[in-house]
C-alpha cells in the first residue's frame, strides 16, 4: 500500500465521494474504516461497487498511519491519480478579458 509518485492520497467522505463521482477512473482504491456502518459509508461502498473501484475495509489506525495524526480522515482514505492541470497559470492569465480581479 505504499504510495507511488504517480499517485496521491485524499481523505474524508466529501473529498472521496466527490472524486468518485467526478472522475471514477482516477480513483485507484478506497480504504474504509471497518467500524463505519452508517449511511455515508454505505453510500461510499455503493458508489465504489458501481464504478468498479476496489474497496478495502481496514482498521482506523491504519488510515491514521496513511495520512498522519493531524488529518481528519473521517474513516475513509483513497489512493487516486493526480488531477492533470489542463492550463498553466500563464495561459489562464493571458486569456482573461478585463481585469483579473
């Protein structure tokens, strides 16, 4: 479960579900606290199955080791592909019509 350079970790139900809904092919695997049995966890499991994303139920301390003690993972962590930026900042600024702020 070591993180590869072409991967990153995201955590928290909102972040993981949003990524799963917007870019399911970019979600490589989801780790869910095995004690979570609430509606949010069930929705996440359903979304993962529908999108054929691997889901592993693990102990909460394993999630904490993945993202660190300061992170509020809410019982869910996902390995994802980094989001590719389609435009550089210079491109965006050059194409602004009118004052940028």
